[in-house]
C-alpha cells in the first residue's frame, strides 16, 4: 500500500523519532557521559591512564578510539544495509534493530564504573552505532512521507522535535546531577549513571510512536542486494571525479568535517580534563551551544543568499581555525564559555550550509540523489574516523591541547580548497558573461 504524502499525523510520528534519539546525542555524546567518563577514569594513582583489556591508554584517547571504530564500522556497513533494506522492503525492521541496540547499550551504561571500564567503552561504541543506523533509516523515510516541495519544512520539523525532546530530558537529568540531595542520593556516581538509563528508556519509549505509524515496507528496487549499495557508491564516485566543482567541494568538506565533527565530540572531555569545569557547568554550556547553533544556521543561510555559500564557508572555516588555535591557549572557564558560544555560532551554520551547498552542486534532474547523499554521508563518517583517531593518537603522544591545535591543519587544508573552488566558480561566471 502506497504511503500518502504530506499526511500530518505521519509526519508528526516521523518527527518523534528525532525526539526519541536526540537525547542520546546530547546526554551521551556531548555532556554527561564525557564529563563522567573523564572524572572516574582520572585517579591519583594512575593519572589519566587506564587499562583496557590489558592495554594502557590515555582515558580520553581510548574513548575517541572506540568511537572512531564505531563510525568506521557503520561507514562500511551502511551501503550494504541500505541496499538490503531497499531490496527486502524492511527498512523499519533495520530502524527498530538499531534503535533497540543503541537504547539498550545506553541502559547498560548504568553499570559503568571504573572497575567496569571495558563494559562502558563497548556500550558507548554500540550506542553510537545504534544512533547512526537509526538516523540513516529514519532519513530514508523523508521522500516517502513528504513531497519535494515540503521536504525542507518536514526536515526542519524533525530537527525542532529533536531539539525540544533532547533539551527536555537533559533538564530532567540536570536536576538529578545538580541536586542529588533532593532525592536522598548519596552516591554521586548514581545521577549520571541514572541519566544514561533514562536516555535508553526515553529512546525506546518515544520510538514506539514512529514505529506504529510509519509504513512497514517499501517496494523492492533491486535484485543485487549484496553488491548494489557499494556499486552505487562506486558509480557516484566515478561521476564525482568528472565534476570539478562537486569534486573540490567534497574534498574541502571532508577535511573541514574532520575538524568540525571531532570538536563536537571531544569538547566536553576537553573542558573537564583541562579546566575541570564539572558536569553541571558542561551541561549548561552545551545547552547554550545548541541554542546558539540554531541562530547560527539561520544567520549563515542569510549570509549565503547575500555573498554566496562558498564565501560564507571560507569565512566560517577561518573562524574554526581561530577556535582551534584559541583552544591551545585557553586557561580559564570564562574563556572556554566564550569560545563555546563561538563554536555554537559556526557549528550550526557550517552543517546546514554544507548540506545545502552540496545539494546545489548536484547535476540537475539527477535520478539518483539518494545515492549522492549516501556518498556524502559516508564521506562525513570517514572524516569523523580520521578526526577522532588522529586526535587520540596525538593526545597519547603529547597532550590534548596539541590534539586541538592539530585540528587547525585539517581546517586549513579545507580552507585552501574552498578558496580555489571560489576562484574557479568566479572564473566560470566571468567566462559565461563574456560569452553572452
């Protein structure tokens, strides 16, 4: 049975998936978990060194290595999984699988203490994989439930639901973390661990709404399941090689995404490890970053209409370079808060502008936009793998400040490519005017 597009109930149900899983992104990725992890794995006896299955790592480097492995696994699996779902018409089954996998992993983090380090690292990596997979299959529903002219609006509705849902649960967790005495809690490790448990329940509970309303099956598209997903990516790669503008943009996107995505994932750990900000301060500043990021996205969009997307990206990437250099010298909590506001301003802008710029560079009337965006998604995931792995590698051999400073090199490479891209487009524009 064909899904009726632009049905308000279906769209609201779909948006509730963002409501359900965005709590993971805020509580586990950005605030409470990184702070809790850094605190419990820093001891007087061993400093910031931890033992993981007999191997010694710097605590934050270990968590970054584990996340990079999780992202790498998903980058390799997603093409096959999306192809398999298209063939069997069972993407909701995959969506459920990754949701339950991620949420149960979050619940198991309730048992995470220093003596159960291996459990904590493994569960945090599995939770990340669950989040990545669930989001991909949720996004694939967008063309089914909304017409082309409504997709921007529907996508924005999902983002808004995700923001409200995640902030609401974050505030609930914040109360437990900041005021444990209100609930008679004496074990200070309990509030953060209870927050992880709440994230898992929240994720499963509200995911039942989209699971009950979204269509069960889609029409099979191919008879070559095991090869089709990778063949599509290879086909897109060959096409991109012949598109100079798109090729240069993707290359720039890859390098500056290494920096952007890594900073988003390590910011809380950096704040706790270098400045000892405390969980409650980190939660507050991450909430501020999210609010500022929404304004930044609208601001960059408006600037893009006036001076062009590439020029705006050049300016924003330049700001990111300044952020990395500033992080190396930062010494006080006030400086960190100020820097965090700047991060929020350019974080939302660069993400929204990158996706829309990529869309504009795609060939007109291309029949396989899904394949192009799958290629875009895999490019971003591989950038995260490189960013986290290099950040962890440098930290283990020097310190976390040097890791932050090194990220500026990735931004610089992306900036140089963007400048060349801007000049190429300007020359093309002048040439076109001359011919006319």
